[in-house]
């Protein structure tokens, strides 16, 4: 069979589009995230420039299936835990032996990849449409950035959000472990100020979270909005609600307890796979697990920092009905 000829017009068009995107990104407002990473402001949010190209590609080319499940979260709000739970609910028999448990083999970040930073950053892009149904993806992008095929089909979205003060402290620890492993931590006062101004990777946190909250109020059958604090307080109740939303209800109390235990932060943290090695971009598996406790911010933030975040939260969420436990 003769080799298929490449259409030069398609190649030229693709290259032209890529060049136009590069030029657009170069002209965007810039800032430095923690003095180590350049970020650009695109459509009201801040990203590392490479992420913008991936987000553009995701938005323009992704075709959702009706039974897809998209997990959404601002960074450090319970992402890894939510990935583990949905993986167990959708793709695992509740009675499997431990040596067949996917969570013992790889970090949840590996099994449920963040679509814009992992999948669309690879060349060539993996064949997403060969993945067995239901497909399970994750994104840190705000709702407005999602492709129309996700917004306008019956695929479901699960968003997890967390108290902004605990989110900031978790972000601070996470990025210190990556960027400043052998240095003094980044000044917490500066981190708080940048968080409140929204000038951080995937920021602003407040607008990101609010975009899913408001949409979930309009379309509760489409978007389930979970709060990290409520998951900690009542894990069985929240997991049961999550499973029902995903169309995989867990009525058996024993099976419900198995899912909660299998995905518990204490178990995940102590699995051998999460003590050693790295998952994506060289980030150590252990970096995705720290304390996971509610109210840990009290051990780090002084009264001025607390007040700065509280006032920002009050302004940003005013009139939305969105509140978090302190």
C-alpha cells in the first residue's frame, strides 16, 4: 500500500495556529510565582505559559462522551483523595484482594491524570478515545475554560473545594517541597498576599472555586460540589452521596466501609508506592500527602494573615451562599 501523503495545507494551518497562540501568550501580562516560575494571565487566571497552550488544545479539541466523569479542583483542595474515591467507585470491585488494588500499584495522580497538564502536554497526545468507559479525568481549570462538549453533554462533573486558609497552607508546603527543598521556605507573608491577589499557579483560587459552585447550584444533576471539611467530618455519608451521583450507588454498609478505608488518607499515605518514587514531572509521590487535617492553618497563620484571607473570602464569596468551616 502506498504511503499516505501529508496534506501541506493542514500542516501549514496547524503551524500557523501554533504560532498565533505563541504570539498571544507572549503578549499576556506576566508575573513571577514565588520567584521561580513565570506565570501569565489569560482570561482572568494565572498559568505557567505551557499550561495555557495545553488548555487551549483541550478546549478546542476534546470531545466528551456522555458517560465521562470529570473531576475538578483548585490545587491542594483534596484532589488526590477525590481521584482515589472515584477510581474505586467506578472501576474496582469492592471485594478485590489488596494485591489487586490499583491504589497499591500507583499513586491516584497516575491513574486519574490532570488532563491539561499531563495528557495534553504529551506529544503525541494519547488516544483518549480508546480508553474504556466510563472515562475518568481531572482538571484544575475553572469551569469557564472547559470545552463546550463537556458543558453541553450529560457527562458529570465532581468538584471538591476546601477552606481557603487550609488551601493556602497546603499550597505553601507543597510548592516549598518542590521549589525550595534545600532552601528556606518561601516567606509565608508573601504567599498569603499573592494568594489573596490571585497571582499564583491556576489562581485566583476564589474565582476558580466559585465558578463550579455557581454552576452546581444551577445544574445539580450535572455538577456535584463537595467540601473537603464535610468529607473529613462524614466520610461514609459523602462517599455514599458521591457514588449515587456517579450512578454507582453503594447500599451495602460493608462495601461502603471498604471504599472509605481503601481511599483513606492514612492508608494512602502509608502505602509503599506513595513513600517512594515520583509520579508526574518528577514530583515525589509523598508530596501529595501531608497532614490532611482541617484547621491546620492555625499552626501557621498569624492574626494579620488570617484576617487578610478572611476579608478576601468575604468579598469574593459575598452573595453566593458559599461558606466553609473554619
